[in-house]
C-alpha cells in the first residue's frame, strides 16, 4: 500500500535484523509510496494519455536514503509486469473467463461504457466514468495491512515497525 514511509524507521528495521543475525532483508516498495513529507517520484509523463503520470524510481530513492544508515549492501530490482504477475493459476483463468463472459453479456445487451467489477465476492458492472482517471489505493487500516503487520511486516513507519521478537521470524 502507498503508506508514507519514514526512511529512518526502515533503516531501524534493517539494523535490527542485522543485529539478530538475519543475513538479508527484502524490502518491497510501491511506486506510489512517498517518504513522509516528500513527493511521489514521477518517471515520465505521457501527453494525451487519460492517466499521463508514470511513477518510477522510488526504489533508487529509498536506496540512497538507507545507504548512510545501514551497513549491509543494498541492491534494487524493479520487477516488470510479467515478473509481478507470474504464471496464471486455474483460479486466475476461471476468474478471467467469468469477467470476459460478463463483459460479453454487457456488449450483447448494448450496455457500453461499463466495466465489470468484483465487489463483495459478486460480479457487477459499474459506469466507466465512476472509475476512469481515479486511483484506488489500499487504505492503511485495511484488513490485509493489519494481517501483514500482525506477522511482523513493517510498512516503513515507526507505528508499523515490528518488535525485536517479531523481526527475526
């Protein structure tokens, strides 16, 4: 999720893991994340696009912020679309088929300008103007964020830093 992070809180988690004998720390950061009080990192702007802003480069910014505070080597890897997606599972294929079938039905019924959505476990459709040009982010109080925190995941803030005992698990 795009939770503003505190570089010092991230560095503190890295140092704590080093002190606990962990040989590495994996940090995943959303391109939309920003350092507390900072701005989003814009890689490119595509003129004429309905969504012209292309984010990119936050991993390099975080690396530069951490290097003075962490003794471990820091490397960055930017995952492309294919690497993030992985091989589709049977569930993925069935879900895609269900979305496609619903979209085909909308087209047959002459109901253009709508998007198929999955809300509350049920398929529905919504007007495109209700979603076009809008960014949907994961709220910091989302159940999945809370679950990740419960198992020791840090989101780069002092409030989400794992305790010493949970940082080694």
